[in-house]
C-alpha cells in the first residue's frame, strides 16, 4: 500500500481544519433543518411489524397455534375412517365379487404349459 | 447489547462536521453545502426510528452522505475526470500558474489534487485519509470489500503523491511551509 508523504499529510490536516465548519454554520443549518418539510412532517413511527408483542398477544398467539396443531392432528388421525352412515349401505355386487370370480383367476395359479 | 439511540440534536452535533467536510471534499461547491447537508440530516431524521441498535452509526451516515452527494453531483453535471496514468500526473501542466497557486488556501490546493481522482478513489481517500475512518467502516460505507477499498486507496494515494509533488515542484508549497513554520 502506498503511504502518504509527510508534507502531504500536513496539507491534508490543514485543509481538514479549514473545511471544518464553525458553530454559527452548524446552528444556521440546524435552524434551516427545523423549518424543512422533512422535519415539519415529523419523524415516522416505527413500523408496526417491528413492534414487540404484548404478553396477552403472545398468549393468544400461542393458544391459536396450539389449537391449530391439535385440530390438524385430530383430522390426520381420523382421515381414514368412513362415516357411520356409509357402513350400513349395501356394497355394490361388482366391487364385492371375490377374486376367484374372474374368468382368469383359475389360470393364474395352475397355468402349466 | 443494543445502544440507546441518541437524541436527534446530539446525533446532529456529533456528525455535522463529518458530513460537511465529506461533502466539501467530495466536490460539492461551497454554495451548495447547506442544501446537501440539510438533505442528509433530513433523511437521518426521517430514519431515526430505525436507528435503535445500529452500532456503526457513523458508517451508516457516511453511506447516506455518499449517496446524496453522488446524486447531487450527477444531477448538476459534475463529472469525475477519466483516470490518467501516474506518469502523466507527474508531468501535468494544468495545475495553474505558480503565482495563482501560491494564493490558494490548503483546501483549494487539496481540491486541485482531489479533482484528479476518480469518484471511487476520491470517496475512499476522503473517508480513510482525511476523515480517518477505519478501513472496515469505509468499506461498509462504500459497499465494497476491503480488498477493493485497498486497491482504490492505493491508486488515490498515488494520485495524491504525484500531484502534490507537482505542486511542490512549483515551489509555492515550500514557501507556504516555511511561512507556517516561522
């Protein structure tokens, strides 16, 4: 890395001091800032999404999550069951026919050459 | 642990000089400094709700200032010069007549040098070598890696040494130096 020459550093320090504004400038700009539209509009409130939840809100959220999980588990556990009314209905003849009723059924087992 | 956000007035007092000098050394004309600095702090004021827990406040303000200054310079037609070879800088004849150079202040002389740098080199040089920001902070403020910053700083210092050598060769600087020592 290139280094600055010593007299170059002196020039930088002198220029830095020269460019440092005085107290009057600082105050003048601050007064202008107070009268600027950005200041008069007021600082915006923090975004709602970043506001922390209150204790009650946390409990409500937890309860809602627990209820959702329990509901989902219950539904998953009972998903294979048929309703009571469906059990009493007569089974259609075709669906209830045994495997052996098929004309090909006998051949499959005894099919020698 | 997050720091308590400073009040806006304290924030303004603590960073005003830095913002002002950064804008001035970056090339904003004296007459427009009020406007640019006002815009920077207007933005900072609008964003102060999100400053909570922001540890590197100066880095963030440097980034905001850089962005607003760039926008100002672009919209007002200020352009950085095309990069010159360092040898060309040593031989440059466009620094002005010695009798005029002798009357320039340190800030004006520094502007002569900074005007020879590209925008990226100038930003790196002003933040690191004039304002004394650490390399990590400067790289974050400029949105570059430390390697990139290091390369830009190296080039900027070469430009600085070359042009300041030219100024010294005009002997007015030696006169200035002896005048300030006595």
